[in-house]
C-alpha cells in the first residue's frame, strides 16, 4: 500500500531542512540543490530534475513563492499557487525535499544548506549562477545542465492562448 501522507512531509521550513541535511550528512549522504518556479510541470522539468538527482544522494528543490514569481515573471504568474507547486514536486520520487523561498534568488537557502552540488539548468555561465561562489568556497561543485529544447512553461502558456 502506498501512503500519500508522506508527500507533505517532504515540504520543509528552513530550520527543519537544515537539521535534516545535517542528518543526511552524518549518514555520509551528499546533497544537491536546484531551484525554479515549476509553474506547470512538464517534460523539461523532469529532464532537469532527473539530471540534478543524479548528482548526489539527496535532492532539494527550492521553489519560488508566489510573490517572487510575480516579480520575476509578471502579474499573470504563477498559474498555480506555491502550495500546489510544492506538493506536486514533493510527490516526485526524484525529490527528497522541497522548500519555498520568497526572495528573488535562493541565495539565503544555499548559504544555509551549503549543498555539495548546486545544479542549474539552462544557458548560464558559472559566474551567473547564484550561490556558486559560496558552494565552491565550501568545497562543493556547480553543475550546469542543458535544457530540453522545446519545453517551457512560457511556451505552453503561449500555445494555450492561441
């Protein structure tokens, strides 16, 4: 029997996540962190999350809170509230922890967690990745994975509007 109640236990507040990460590390497990809006989950997201999950034993996903999404994407976004986006991500077998953040970047989270691997998808350069300097200074590494072309939330929204 599958217990769906476990899904919500994967959504954390920062103090609890910091304690959980410390427990994982005591067990010798490595931690990867990635982030995004994840407004409409699509194949590009799964591709990116799968690549991030391969980088460490545990995967933490930072999710932009609604007010952060509006600042970054405009007044029409997000389409789905943060609570729904977090729940959907927490239900994925690839994801060990989900945490919401209200800032425009996840720098505060990254500084608190100091993941072993910071994973970003897209056309970024190392100097553009928020938190890269902090992670590398702590002995971690930064991985920039390619995106799955033709898959984007913006593209889905534009296609639906036609």
